[in-house]
């Protein structure tokens, strides 16, 4: 039985005080959810930093072209096609 009958959340932030556990270990300890609140931002920072260093060193965006998502993929990721469709449906 869960304390207070509620699901338990484990904060997996590598920048915090939580131990570094696998998702399996977290589950085995009785947690229902695991939150990694800062890791995506750290990954993004490293990728952008490396990309900018290469671009500045080489002097062209051609040097980083293989690291870029396509404009279409980005628009799909942020849901732009759905927004445009909704706008067409409701705009006068």
C-alpha cells in the first residue's frame, strides 16, 4: 500500500541530491513516476555549444548542416500544421 494512497514521484535530477538510479531501480523502490527535470536542458546546452564552436571555427553553417533538424520536422514537432488547420477552420 502506498503512503497516503497516492502515487510516488522520484526526482532524478542529476544536478540535485538524488542518487543516480535506473528507472528499474526507481520502480523497484516503489516509485510510480520518475522526473528528469533538467537533463533535456543540459543536453540542449551541450549540443548548441558544440554546434556553435564548430560553426565559428569553420565560419559557415555548412559545417553543422548534418546536426540540424529540417524546418519541416521542426514545424511538425511544434504542432504547426495543426495550428494552421485550426486557424483556417476558425478564422474569418
